[in-house]
C-alpha cells in the first residue's frame, strides 16, 4: 500500500478550509467622502468661469463620496497668479484642481516674468473645448465697418484683461497683422467689465472668444451693434459657429512672410 504524504494532506486540507470558510471584506469609505475639492480659476465673469460652474454639479455626482466642491477665483497676471498658486501651494492630495487659462502654457514657453510654475509638472485632466475662435470688433458708432477704415483710424483703444491673458495676446496679434495705426492697449478689466466699458465708450475695441460673445452678447452680432473685422481660428480654417462671423477673413491671410505664418501655426 502506498504511503500517504502528510504534507500533501495538510495542504489539501487548508485549500478545503479556504473554499468553505466565509471571507470577511471590510468596505472602504470613498476617498472623497466628507472632503472638499477646491477648483482654482482665474476668470470669475468670463466664459472660463461659466464652464467651471457648469461642470461642478457633474463632478459632485460622479466623484465617489459626493464631495463638497468650491470655486476659488484668483485673478491677475493673465492666469499666472492662479497657476502659481496651484503649483506652489496645493497639497498633492487630489483636493485641488486648476481650471486654468491656456495662456499659462504660452507664458512659460515665452519665458515671461512672474511664471513660478512648471507646465511639465502639472497633471492634465482634459479640456472642455477642442477648438477656439477669437474675433476683434469695434463699436458701431466709430464707423469702422471696413478693414480700410479700421487701418486708417489712429489710436484705437483696445480693452483687455491682464497683460498675458489670452484675449490680450490675441488683441496684440490682431493689431499687428491688421496693421493698426498706433493702437492703445487698455488692460485691467474683467471680461464683464470690458463689455461694459465697450458699451460706455471707455474703450473702442476688444478681442474676445466667439463663445463668450455669442453667450453674453449675441445681439452684438445679430443686430450689428458691433463691427466685426477678423477671426483667429484654432485649428486653422475652422469656421466660427455663426454665419456672420464665419464670413470674416482669417488673421493668417494678412501674414506677409513665412515667419509670420509660422508664428500663427505654433
């Protein structure tokens, strides 16, 4: 008779015990249960701020634990102050999200002053848009309803937010490529303040995102309250979502050299 191996018997016994004995699994509380997530944004009155407010209910719904979510607005520096705060002060605990302007990338690439963050060390979660259109427009009362009239007008006051903000950079590009005569850039407005300043005649012009214009001031387009002149489209040749704006010339058509064309495609 073959001798049984006691080790094999013991091993099989343990396996049998594991298959019939109940297992006790202690449920873990969701990571964000009872926590507060802070979203840092730099544009309380503009389109970027509205996008953040729109997405907050969905974050509460789909993040396990139903956390409290608050929006903290840190304005200034074309988004630099908000980006600096996220980079320097936020703890790596998943409780701070930066909803930052895309200008913060260009500001570091161009080695602008006041940048105290490293874009390569941010964790990028996504973007709400895959295209962008900026337009430049003037008050109808000025009578600058053609590009020739716009170019001959001297000292047009172009309003913008902080130096370095997306709208400021696009305004500078429009002024350069449209060959405006001695334009004056008036900065320091929030998005809503620039709208009011334009209506009140404190400034003559501004460059702005098409989405912002159609969301807040659609009648400016449809009733001809403002004269629209040109569009800066990303990606190239992507038309704005309004028939009147879709007919505007693209800024690239005014580039005179290969270097200028390259500037608009980088």
